[in-house]
């Protein structure tokens, strides 16, 4: 299939593709999403096929207004209301109990659905003009770094989807934070562009889900964000890490070493996509603010972790 490259003046065209059950990649403030009508099971099936995404990894549904979610979910917990007031539109994805109207394939058979309102005018206009909620995972091949430019999307998806709507570089660069508020203590199921500190300022203490947590983000069990190179992540105190990296770069001749500023959230995925050496060595960053999400992504991208005492 031919993949059209559309500009923002072509949103109408992009919306008509979505209405007809097609696939359109579009910019958001986090990463580019691969969108289809969330209420159309065949359209949603083609997202999974284009990305080669495992069928048990549910999708996030995108809306353009708070009113739209009433027909999609049963009740809106109080803490969800507070988070929506504080952070919508924005990278705050919330778990709700879903209504029948959302097909099982969209949520991988779960009785919950994750919904967010993106903070990007092109994305919002596309949702409004399509007249339906849009299911959209990141627009990359499953397992690869997420796309933060239209060129990244084209690289992975050309010939596999109907269109890419261009919208420059994504300003945040890391996916949304997924939050479950129906548990006694709210739980962050996936770290992302909204920091834990900002969430806690708004609703108090939250927990961060681990591999063993009872309530989990089903998708987090898969290998993610893997660059083509072997990535060695060196974690620990800054000076000790720098020493270890010197030693490793002598050992692995022809390897490349990343600097801490290379893995700033807005650059991380573009940098992982650009690596041309067989081995890349990367230092850890402090796990405060968005550093938590950066370290989560780096650990999932790494082939080897060296954790210094
Ligand atoms: P992506 O589409 O690549 O941004 O990933 C979406 C993330 O949201 C994955 O980690 C999913 O596991 C998570 N997710 C989507 N729907 C649900 C749900 N109903 N319950 C828990 N996590 C979900
Ligand atoms: Mg993804």
C-alpha cells in the first residue's frame, strides 16, 4: 500500500481515512501515535498487524474532550477527575472500567480501558474531525524505539499504513504515564512524561508498579525500545560510572559512548535510533522527575546492565 505523507492542512483527509477504518500516524506531545477508530474492531486489528504488536498488549484510546469519555466508561473515580483537571490535555493516561461499545480487541480482552487527551492541536483536530475516539499505540515496529518525528514513523511504517500526518518533533519525547486510580493507593502502571512527583502533588502518595505488582500494565512484560546496537547501561554514582565507562570504551574498540545529555527525555528515542556502532555504552541518570522514566526506558533497551555499588 502507498503511505501518504500529509501536512496539517490535510487533517480532513486524514480524518476521512480514520472514518473509513484506515490507519493514520499522527503527532502528539509525547511520541507519534498509530491511530485507528477505537470502536472499529477491524481497524484496530490492522494496528496490531502493522506494528507486529502482541495481541495481549492493550491500546490507549485518545479523546479530544472530557465529555466524550462518558459513553466509553462506567464511572469516573474522584482521583481520576482530579488528575484530568490537573493534567488533561497532557501525558496522563488513566485506567477506567470500559463500556460494551469499546471492542475487546482494543483492550486486549480486559474490562478496563486506558484513555488520555493528547496536548497537541493536530492530534486533537484529527480526533474531532474523525468524530470517534482514536486508539493509538506508538507508531513504531513493536520492540523498537518509539518515533518522535514523521521520518521515524516512515522508516518503520512505510507501505504498512495509509498515511502519516506530519507535525514536527514531539516536544516531550517519552510516552504518557499510565495511572490506575481505583486501587486504594493509586498506582503508576507505566512511568512516562508526567512525573511521579507532579502526580503526587495533585493526589498524594502513589505506588509504582513492579513486575510482581498485582495490577500491571500488560504491555510492560515485552522487550521494548531496543536499538539495533548492543546497549550496555552503566548504573550508579556519577564518578564511578564515568570511571567504568572509560574502562569499557577501551575494552570495546569502535564502540560509542553516550553522554548524559544525549538521553534527555526529548532526545532519547531519536538518539537510540541513530546509533551506528555495534556497541553503545550509556551512563545512568538520576532517578528524579523524568529521570525515572528515562531509566525505565534505558533498562528495557539495554542488552546488558552493569550496576555499580
Ligand atoms: P503504547 O501503546 O506502546 O504506548 O503502550 C500502551 C501501554 O498502556 C502499555 O504498557 C499497556 O500495557 C498499557 N495499557 C493499555 N491499556 C491498559 C489497561 N486497560 N490496563 C492496564 N494497562 C494498559
Ligand atoms: Mg509503544
